[in-house]
C-alpha cells in the first residue's frame, strides 16, 4: 500500500487522524526545546568546523575570493532553509525532510533522503572527531598522543552527553553557540582594531595591500574558487537542524520563522565578514589546512595565550557539531525505522525520550572514522569532507524537490501554504537544484579527492538500490498497517 493512500485515508477521516501523529516517528518525544535553544541551534548550525578549520585550507587554495564563494553558497543555503521552514510550519516533524519526502515523494524518496542524510552526518562526525584531534595536537601536552586515540575519546564523551536528554542537548548547544558567536564577534573586533591601527601581523601591515601584493582577489585564478564550492556547502551543512529541532519545541510557528529569517545576516556577518578580515590580515599562503585560520592570526600578533584560547573555542565548535550530528541522525533514523526503511533497533527510545538506537548506529560509523585517523591521519579530514558533501547536496536537492511538489499541491487546493513562504517559487527551487548539482559536477576537476569521491556515486547508488529491495516488503507492510489503523 502506498503512502499516498495512507495520506488520503487520513484526510478522509480527520477526526480519527487527529488522534494519530502525522508521522508515527514523531510519537514519544518531549517538547523540551525552548525558543532560545532553537535560535542558538540555528546560529550554531551556521558556525562550525567548516568555518573554524576548513577555512584555513580554502584560503590557502582560493585566496580572498573565498569570501565570494561563501556569499554565493550562503544565498542558496538560505533558500534551502527557507523552503524547509515553510514545510515545518505546514507540519512540524522530528523526521523533518524525511517525513516530508515520505508525504510528497513516497517511501522511496524518504528512504533515499534518510540514508543520504545519514551518510552526510556519519561522515561529518568523522570530520568532527578528526578536527578535534587536530585541534588538541596544537598543545604540546597532547602532541605525542596518536590522532586516532584523541578522536575516539572525543566520540565517547559526546555520545555519553547526547544520550542524557533533549533538554541537556539543547542547553549544551545553547552555550556552545554562545561561545562560538562571542568568540567570532571578539575576533572581528580584534581584526578591525588591527586594520584601523595598522598593527603588524606576522611582520606585515594589514590592509588592502595584503591582497594586492599577493596576487589579488583571485591569486590562483578562478578554478580553485570553483573547486572549494562543495567544501563551502559542507560548511553550511547543519543549517537544516532547525527543521529537526522544530519537532521537539512547543511553539514551532513562532520559533522557526525568526530563526530562519536571521540566517542570512549571520551568513553575511560570520562567514563573509570573517573571511574578508582574514584575507586583509594575512596572505592566503600563510594559512593552512591543519590549523584554524583564527589561531594562525592570533598566534602571530603576540598576544599571550591568544592562540590557545582560540584553539579551545574551535575545539568546542567541533564538539558542538558532533553533538548536533548525533542528535539529528537519531531522530531521522527513528522516523525511517517507524516506516520500516531503517533497522528496527533505531526506533528505540530510552527513558529520557532519546532515540538511542539511531545515535549508536551513527557512532558505529564514526568508529570507522577512528580507523581512518589511524591509517591516513593527514588526509582524513579532506576525504570525509568530500563524502559528506555528497550527502548534504543530495539532502538539499530533495528538500527543494519536496517543496516544489508541496507548492504544486497547494495550487491544486490539496494542502494549504503557511504565510511564511519561500519567495520566487518555482524558479528559486530549480535554480538551487541546478547550482547544487553543478557543485557536485565541479568535484570532477579535483583529481586527488573530488574525482575519487564522485566515483563513489555508482557504489552508493547500488547500495541504496540493494537496500531498498531488502526493506520494501517491511515498508509496504508498515504502510498497510498504518492504513488499517486510520480507517478503523
């Protein structure tokens, strides 16, 4: 029985359907996330490992033009979150876009959306624990400890915290985000002061001369800027957390629009603004992939322990990202499990109403990342970053396709659009999908990592097809059971 039949039956029997969650995976959650939690989760989603660590290597490769890449990708990221926000206000769900894919694209769409998102966050988790290990190696006390040991320790700590309760998760993300925002604002004030006073940074006077005397805005041409695009998209990858968190807040209709609308100025201020400052303070060639660019600057201006303090903050950011990844995949996998497209154990919840099964599955993949840190510590971050980009690009494409179908159904009078809307539909969705697929294609121009990552696409597709044939009977049986309950 198709999911469309279930939805039709639900619409035909509204009095009965009102007693049943719109998505079976939404049952059992607490509503302990407050407005301040969701707002700071939205901010924290826009400030993570991709900026604090990834910007160093990208500045080295692309130069000051990286700010343009962040701006362009930021606009399309905003479109994605705006579309998701509209879907959330139509029907809040902890299953988020997987639940919407089930409604508008059918069970196959939900299956692909869920597992590609799992691919994104499980590999992002590997990137996060890799970043944590790299940050920790900054201090001489930890230099002799193998990178994989530090990665495993970080995973164990965040797992323990994530299993306690959603309220604890919300509080942690609130304070993690406060630290990240306060630090970035503080750094920007320091950078502006250095520019205004012409204080030397690493022996150089900051200003436009740093850019003009080191190759200009495009020191290595356009191609490096094009190549960093998929990495920049990865930097924005946690923005969709707003949609997942909305399922565990009491007033999504008030919280979500405010959080989504504020994302655009955050992107402009924190990403574009900080990258412009970094480019004005030091040449791109000084930055490197194995050290946060903020640490690089602060270490060169002679402020005692400035680098140590900043390194501690970016370590917190990586821990926050890992924490968010475990949170979101736990909820997404539970939604899938309740529909039959994920292992049954991922639907299990503990006494604190935390879906621990899905969280543990994500951790299991992250343990493989510990092995990656053991085998190729120098390349671990870039490898998983590119694989994670496959997951997030496919997820964002599915969100936009869901929104297209949603708008089409609204025009047909089948559903009602909320007043909070993505502007310019359907042009906005189509342009965003084209841009995201173009970014995917650009990876072919990077023979070292990007091309090898794209060669994984047929393998991932084959695994998804094989997996679907393995679960389709269970999915069909679950849909039939749900239909029978709705029509009793």
